[in-house]
């Protein structure tokens, strides 16, 4: 069986691992960011879409993103 359904999921997984390792955020903060998603977005999102939303939220909040 494949670990990921699509290549982008593997990239999100790897990006999260790098950001955690570099201390941009910790695992508790990552989980909290997922839990802060609006309920309708959370319910409509796949597992790795939730991860991506959390990464976007945390990097934006920390001024790490290119925005």
C-alpha cells in the first residue's frame, strides 16, 4: 500500500517535519492550529489538507511565509 494518495501529501508531510525540526513550531502548536480551523473547513478537508492549513496558519502567524 502507498503511504500517500498523492505526491503533494508527501511534500506536506516533509515540509511539516522540517518546520518541526527547525523549531518554527512544536507538535502541540501544530495540533492546536488544526483544531482552530473553522468547523466547516475542517470537516470538508482531507487529512493532509488539514495539515497544510495548519502549516499555512503557523508560518503566517510567525512571519515565516512569503506573504
